[in-house]
């Protein structure tokens, strides 16, 4: 029986990933080099890839950069690109439906608690989530199952009582490793990445209701 829905945040509830990539892409361009999307994509949805944009940029340039200045400019550009944060299509409807169905809501995010709360507060969605499993609470990020196992433990649920909503291959792999039925809803930056291991691939959460996904999942 379905008792809970566990969401990823970045790229799933709202698209922070495209602005993050664009802000870094522009930072690279300002130094006369380019940042390929294929390179960036390896780190989407995880903090354990070992890839560091500062190190990569310095490798391309053959020397050090002023990291503090670069960091400040990139953060400012990211904030500008984010503008007024908006949930992705169908997210609020799913949260409303989960409430109406009496389902519990959790979040499993590679990002820190501070980052997660920043955007949940901006979207006025903080009180919708009973459980926040964040990257600073686990030993291993996605694609390891740690975050989803933590969310399930905090909810007091088994894997077969919840579904996961993700946007990236690392996120899908994490949810599946923890034993959850996983719905993948890619954003513009992850749309061309391999998401075939998801149980259900949607262009938007507007395409299916929770009740419909529950039926598909057999929960």
C-alpha cells in the first residue's frame, strides 16, 4: 500500500540545475574556455562524483584562478538567473493530492539542509514535508541509497510503501538501490541523459496523478 511520496529537490521540485550550469558556463567563458554540458552532467544529482569545477577550470587554463572572486561572481549570477523561484509543472498538484490522500511527504536531496530550506522557504513549501533527508546527514550521496534509506527510516516506512520522484540518473539509481518505485521527470538539463532505469518516465508531473502512478506501481 502506498503511504508516502519522497521527492528530490534540485531539478525535480524546481529547476536549480539549469541556472547553476549556465552560471558556471558563463564563468568559464569569461576565462576564455568552455564548459561542456556532457562534462557537467556527470555531477548532476550527486556530490560524490569527484568532479570540481574550480579544478577543471584551472586544468583547462593551466594555472590557478582567483577562486574567491570567481565564487562570488558565479553565486551572484546564479541568484540572478533563479529570479523568482517557481515549482516545476505538476509539483504543487502532487503535493495537494498527497495531502488529500493522506500520504506522508519526504524529501531526499544531495544538497545541504541550508540549501534545501532556502528554496523550500522561497516556494512556501517547507511545511509540506515531514522529513528532510539532506546530503549533510549521510555518508554517501546519490547514486548510493543512503538518502532514500534515511528518508524511509525517518518516515518509519518500508521501500514498498513509497514512491520516489527524481530527475537525474544518479537520483534514479539512488531510489532504485533503496528499493523504491521511481518516477523520473527530467528537466531541460537532464532530458537527454539515460533515465531508462526509472520505473516510469514522464515529461511533467502534470501527465499523471499520484493515483494513476499508484495503479501503475501496483501499490
